[in-house]
C-alpha cells in the first residue's frame, strides 16, 4: 500500500512538472543560427542552416559552398529587365576572373518561392548559358527573407506576384563571410573583381 | 505515516512551485485582427490595396520577462554568446547579465523588450510557434481605431510620441491606448519589427520621390508616396528603411502573430 | 611705294618680322592666363598633404581661419541628438539637432580638401537621421550614404570643390519636419588662400518654428504640421531660441574693428531680409558665394541658403540684427545683437540738442 501511494505521489509530482518547457520548444530554433558550427566562422552567412533546392533538384545547405569564394545575386526568373542584366553583370565578372581562377562559386538565389522551382531555374540557367560554376537556388519564403536580410537586399512582392528589389552583387569569402557588396545594374565591376581576386 | 506525510507535503510543494512557474510562463493573450484591405504608403502605378486575411496578434509587445524565458531556454541567444551577424553589440545591453534583467530594472520586467535584433525577434516568434507580422498585417492592426482616446486623431498621437524623447524608464505594456481589435500600444511605446521590413526600394534619400531608378525596379514604374502630409507614417517607413537585421535599438521591440487556423 | 612685296618682306625687314613674331607669341601666351574661379576648377591640387581633424564650434562661435596652404584630408564627425530645450522663456520644444545645439556645428574647410565625414546617431534617438551638405557634389549631398538609425554611424568622403558658405541639414523623410525641428548648420569652404582677415567672426542661423501653442506658451510644445504647411510660424529665431543672442548674450565688438558674420537660413519656409539696425553691410558675399556686393542695407538669405556680411564698427552702439519682415523681429523673436564698445565718434554720429 505504501509503495502504491509513493508511486502515486511521484506520478502526480512528475505530472505537475515543467511540461511548459516542452511546449516552449515547439517551434524549431535553428541550433546553429547563432553560434559557431564546427569550422564555420561566426561571421559567416553559412550559419543559416536552412535547406535550398538547386536547379538540378538537389537539396543543399549554404555551407556546401565553403572552400571557395562565392559571388551572390538575388533574382527572379520572371523579371523583365533588371535580373537578366544583373546576371549578365556577374557573368562579365566571371569572364574577367576565369583566367585567374575557376575556383569561384556563382550563386543566384530566387525571391520567387512560388514560381521559381528547380525546373524553372534550370530553364533560366540554360537560357543564360550559365556554366557548372553556377548554382541557382530555390528556398521557402521565410528562408529567402532571412537570407535577404543577411545580404542587405531589399525586396517586396507585388500584387501580380512579381518583385521589386534592390540589385546587389555580394562577395563572400571561402568561409561565407560577407566581405564586399556593389549595388546597381551595369555598375563598374572593377572593385568587385578586385575584391574577389583578393580572396583567391 | 510520517513517511507518507512527508511525501504528500513534498509533492504538494513541488506542484505548487511548478504551478507558479507555469503562471509566469502562461501564454500571452492573442487577439484576432479581422481581415481588411491595407492601402500601402508607397504606391506604384499598378498598386492596389493589399488584402490581409484575418490573423491573431499578441495583444501587447513581447516583454523583458517573456524574452528572458527565451534566452534561458536558448543559450545561443544570450548576450555573451550571440553571433554578431545576428545581433550587434547593443543586444540586450540594458539587462544586468545574460540571464538576468536585474533587480534594479524591476520596473521594466513588463515593459517591451528592446535592444533586440530582427533575427532575435524572428527566433523568439518561431520558438513560440508564431511569426513576425508582415508590414501589411502590422499597419492594418495599427490603424485600428483607438478606444477611449483623448487625442484629436491617431496621427496627432503618433506625431506627439515621435517628437518626444525616449523616457528613461520604458513604461509597461498596456500602459497606452487599446484599439478596436483589443491590441495595446500599437503606437506610443516602441517601434516594432516587421517580417519584411527590408521591403523598400525607394531611394533612402526621401526627396528622390519622383522616379526610382528604373534599374532598381523590376515591377516597373515610379514609386511614390500616397499622402505626403501623413508625417507620422512617413517617419515610420523612413525608420524601417534605415534598419539592418542585426541592429539592436533602445526604442525598437516587437510582437508576434499567428495564422488563424 | 609703301607696299612691300611679300617675297621680299622677310629678307628686307627681318627686324620687323622678328618683332611681329615675338609680340604675337607674347600676346598668345598672355591670353592663356585664366582668372578667378575657372583657375580653381582646372588646377585643384589633388595631392593631399596630410590629415587634420576639423575644429568644430557652436553658434555664435566660428572655428579659427585655416592656415594651411595645400589640400588636406579633413576628418569631420557629427552626432545627431534629439533633445528637449527651451525655445523661449516659458516654452520648451523637442529639438532634433546636430551636436545637441541649434544650429549645429560650424564646419570650416578649405577648397580642395577631401572631407572624411562620419555621422553618428545617438543611441537614445527615436528617429533615423541623415545629412545633406550643400557643399557636396554627389547623390543627395550625402543624404543617401548617411541614413543612420539610432545607435549607428555612417561614413562617406567628398571633395570640397568650390568655395562658399553652405547650409547642411538632415534629409530623412519627411525632410520638412527634420528641418523644422532644428536640424541644420553651416559649412564654410574657404577659397584657396583663405578669406581676407577681419577682427571678429560670428555664426548666426535663422529658422522658423511651428508650435501647437502660441508664442511663449508655457510648457513643452508640440510641432504643428498645419501651421508649417501654411508657412505660418510662431517663432522666427536666430540660433534656435528667443533672445539667444541679445542682452548678456549679445555678440561683442569694439569701435574700429571689422566684424564678419556667417549667416545661414535653415528655414524650413521663410526667406530672410537680413538687416543691421544702426549699421550697414560694407561687404556682402551674395548668397554666400564669391560675388561681393558693397554698401548694402538689407540682404536676402534664401531658405536653405546663406550670406557672409561685413561691417566696420565706427561708434559705440547696440546693433540689432533683424529679419526686416519686421513683425518677425518684433513679435516672433527674430533679433540678435552686437554690442559695440569704445570711444564716441562725434564726427560720424552725434546727437544734438
């Protein structure tokens, strides 16, 4: 009898215990979002653990790009003017760098979570003759917004599902730390190229 | 018998202690903001009012006490541990330590938490299974008619708050007005983070209002301000445009929202 | 007979030819000499010969004249501060300021200098602020580069290409409100070689203010947008406060001295008809530029503009500097004073029985 009572009270005691703390963890906090992960530098944008899909329908995380400098632009494929021009600007930079090194990643990340699915990104890549150094990424709305804030890119979706956005070419070092940015279409690439060369 | 009694007392004590803890951690009240049309402040040629579906919103801003629970449960968001790209050096600088607001700061336990970055606010809302409000949601909620208001208009009240310096001790949540949705202090206490604060393409130089550089503008057309005499809103949008995600500012906090279903 | 055939000209009059040749060469070279401003533009020495920290002062004081002779990199740091201060004897106002004063810091550089500019916004500020300096040739006068949230700082550089006295002001939207709350000041770009020496230099800046309450109503006054839109101010002030520069705070000068005033007009709305009662301006650098007018009673200072004026003190007196749209001086506070001390000079002015 005593044992039963004991067990009963223990059960009650545990029943009353901190079940709230469990509910506090319902939302997932990216564990690595705010602390250095392994060898990823604490200033690196690759801290973002979210998963993206590439134009080849591969799942990928940003830290996969570590090891080489990375040039990043944010675009959407239905963009009539600015995005093709930004892509061309980055291609122009690639041409100038190629002779020095092939070891640079070129990343285009789409604002358009709804429409720029992998096959659409693949089409864009083919249309613009982007080589194997280029990866185009699709992410969900939340992930894309967080990334845009990390890259200081402004954007918003309009009623038609298109996007107004600033145009920035960002340069990340081998660890994914943002080291240089250049705003504008048809901007003078000299400083950007110099920034990349310093990372090679 | 003594054994039985001591176990009984211990259990009761334990339950009571947890009950109290539970009371502190009790979920923040959320109110429903009914669906409506939000007329954006910055318009383009193709602009239409944005339809905002009904949603639930925290009735008041997240407080220091509430945020304390978050950093206790999530060490990576503590002041001494947080990554600088997610929060600058002003992060929670008004607190005594990583996990203490401080005895001398008793008066602000229930004041809105400030000196928190967008990333920190985002993470908090996620932890609560909620989200940061979009600008459209926030503006729709904030334009709710005030109840029992002594000011001539909401704009008057807002401008009045903007042009007064920050108080030394930030008042508690629910200390200013309540609006038609049951929301407290949407204006008059702190600025609040929004999910898509980095939305504005208009040049940061606000006089450049005529033609936004077409190069920067896929959606086409000039961006323009609807009502240039609405200084209150103008200041708020200008403020948002100057922010970066890791900024921690002493008059900037947040509240969370949740989908209805 | 006087006709000298071409064929023989050179052979028969070599001296004449030589004279003609030499004089035409000299003539040609003398015409090449540039004058005044265009020389400034073409021959700016872009090699900087060192770095200096700008001396910054608050009104009515002016930084000392610069003594260096070649362009420098000049470091300037301003901080925007929101502060409650008295606007009159009974009224207070929440001013938005550069440096905690209205007007803000006076910046003094030399034509050709590279100005390295940092703008800080105090952490206690509620608002984002920025700066547009009228001396800057570049986007927004620096505004776009300096949109600064509270607790943050921004940084840019510009070359002071042209001499003159220029207004600077905050350019964060809505710009009129930031200016109406006192966010303006002056930057002087001295011409190469500096300005002619005078005995005293002072800094004044006019501004109009709009409050919900009447002139000098007691307590903290709110900004009144309706009055501002109607351009109907309650206060028109020099240096941001009623009686800021009168009585015990009057500017000082002595008989015999030449006094130079750097006077700006922050607006936001009104143009000033600047006049010295009991004196006249012997020299006016019109609109703060390079053209000099002389012997002027009243000069216009555009809103968002400036002027440089000089006076020769002849007799002891109190000079009342006013905006001669005279209700402003009488009823809204637009008066500053210069107290001139020294010996009487009956040959200039004498009261007779």
